[in-house]
C-alpha cells in the first residue's frame, strides 16, 4: 500500500530565521585560533556562594519534587525586595513576579499570554533576534520599526506603526544588539502610548546593571499607573554569570497571571529547583557582584570605540552607553553574513552579522566585549581593524 508522505515542518516555523550563533560557531570551530567577539556572554562565572548553595541542594526529598509554577517562595520574595529597592517596582496588589527559565522564556510567556495568531507586536529595530523568533513561533507578526541614527527609539514611528492588530510594543534597554541606553523620557513616552492605546509594554532589562558614564537604568514598570499594562523582564544570566542555569523572572499585571500560569505550567511546570537555590544566594550578594566587573568592561568599551573610530577604519561606531555591545556600521555593500565569514576565515576574528538582528539597511556587525579577558579583546579588535581595512577595500 502506498504510504502517505509525512508532512514537513509547520509553515510557521519555516518562516522563523535560523539561529545565527551556531553558524558562526561552526566557522569558528573550522578556524582554530579565532578570537570571538561574537556571543553575548560575560567572562566571569557565578558567585562562589551560588555554587555553594547548589552543593547543599539535593539532600531533602522535596528538592526533587515539582515546585510552584511561579517559583520558590523564598526566591520570589528576594526578587520582590530587589525590585522595590532597585527598580522602584512595587509588586503585589496589581502585579506579580514569575520566575522563569531565563529571560527568553519570560518573553515567550509574555507573547503567548497577550497575542492571538495574526496579532502584531512592534519591535524597534535592530532587535534581539530571539524576540522576533518568539513572535513568529507564536503565530504573530513582528513589526520592525527602525530606530534613529544613534539607535535611540523613534517614538513617533512606533505610534505610526500601531494598527488594530497591535498588541504590544517591546523595548530593550540597555540594548542588545546596539548597546544603546534608551532615555527615560522615550521609555516614558512609549509606556504612555501603550497605556493610551490599550497595548502592553514589554520591557527587557536583562542588562540593567551594565551601564556606563554614570547613566542609570530606567524601569518603565516603576511609572505611576504603569503596572496594569507593563511586563518587565529580567535575567540572572549576565549579571551573575549564570547563563546555563536558566533563571530569569518577569513582573506581570495580575490580570495576566491565569494565562502565564497555564503557559508556564505547560512549557516548564516549574523553574529548575537547584538553579533557584543558586539564584537566591546570588541575589543575596546582589548588584555589587556585577559592579565589580564594570570598570574592566568600561575600559574595553572605550578601547573598542577608539580603535574602530580611527579615521582610516571603514566604519561608523554609534556610541553605546550600556550592555557590552557595539553595532558597527561598515562602509561596505557586502552582505554582513559574508563579511562575518571572511573576518573569521581570513582574519580569525568573529562577530555577529547585523542582519540577524533585523538590521537590513546596510552592512552592520555586532561586537560583543563581555566574554574575553582584556588582552584577548585588544588582540581581537586589532584583527578586526585590519580585517575591515582588508575586506572592505577589496
Ligand atoms: C535582550 C536579551 N534578553 C534576554 C536574553 C536571554 O537571557 P536568558 O539567558 O535569561 O534567557 C538575552 C541574551 O542574550 C538578551 O540579550
């Protein structure tokens, strides 16, 4: 009997971009000695206290059972204290905290909770690729709205992009991939716009501690009257060097709890308990753990700006006051993916093509300086400068 052909993958998924990091990772593996200014991770590991907490885990039978969907009460309480003290966000009453398996799952929870298939979500571009991917996976439409020349928000363009199908506007500050810190004024404007137009404002603060030049991070969730329409996302991956432990959290309006409860109960059941215990210990150390690394990161930030800003390097470097990224505009008509491959294979330095972040207008590349020791960054930037000179003049 003839067999019916197996259906291929869902057409929704066929429309999702292929993750670029593994592609770049393969080129790096094929080019020994490459210095990676690619993946957005930090150079340091977690606080020893977090590792110690993990070591103490597992002796009680309850350690091995499912826990609450929204996270262990002790962790939720620690997060609430941190939010009140550092972000001026008062949880309880109109909003609540949900611990997630990293900021990425928090975003997926948010999108599934507020959209139906076909709905639109506005992403200022360049955007963090997993945000766009999550929206498409959920059956939504990611509406990219260009930022200004300095990668700041274009609030008028965001307002103009709103349609009857729009459900949310996403902002990320400090930003990945640009390193931009959005002004408090523009974040207030977006938040007010969302409130007025009946939209959710989803704000990602994964890099909240990574700010320079004395500029403080601003949390739109703290604005009076914002809690009913604001979803704030956080991560322990960067701040505490806990990327593989998969702990993040979200602050959601109380009205979304039923929806998020259903989603997280299905996708995760509960955040991994051992990681939650490590997270409690990390939060007890708190912000100073990250702050201790900032002078070194700031030094690298300045070094890169000066090296790539030299007049004979064929690129523009918009200033970046946060995170650990630059999104550099290269004076070239090359496809940025092609340029990335050439930089790796011919010059042994890796970057991420701007096209992965929806920056399709020209040839841009993202440089990450979080993961390397200063000596390697200096050497990597030297290779990048000579690589750009060589590849762009060809
Ligand atoms: C803006 C932004 N949000 C979220 C994440 C994901 O963080 P997590 O490891 O907590 O899922 C990243 C990671 O690069 C990021 O850049």
